[in-house]
């Protein structure tokens, strides 16, 4: 029921990565069930560190401080993503 224009992906990155990310930067989102990567653009980069959320899907949990990033897929690609769905994000 979420309109495609309101779909956003929230993910966390460690301090060593946050400096390389900027608003408007393209990224790729991969998810189970997605035939191909979904293109998106970063719309928000937090300037404050947070502690790692207790439930976070990560290959590496060594770092305790992370930064929130938000990105939005195109309106055409937004229906491919579901709220709460785990995703993998990579830089374009």
C-alpha cells in the first residue's frame, strides 16, 4: 500500500565508508527475489554516529559506530522492494 514515491532504503555504513558517500550519488540495491540490481540515489547521509542497531543484517559486526544512509529507487523500480526486506547495497 506504500506509494512508489515513498519507498526508501535505510542502511548503515561504518565510519571508514561514510566519507565516500554523498547526496545524489547512485548506488545499487540487491535483494532476494530481485532479478537484477535496483538502481537508487542517496538522499540522506547522517552526520552523527549511532551505535549498531541490535537487529542489523551485516557480514561484519566488529564496528559499533555506524552512520545512517537513506536512498530512494526510481518510481519504476520501487515496487520491486518490500518494507523491512533485507538488502545488500553497493556503490555504482
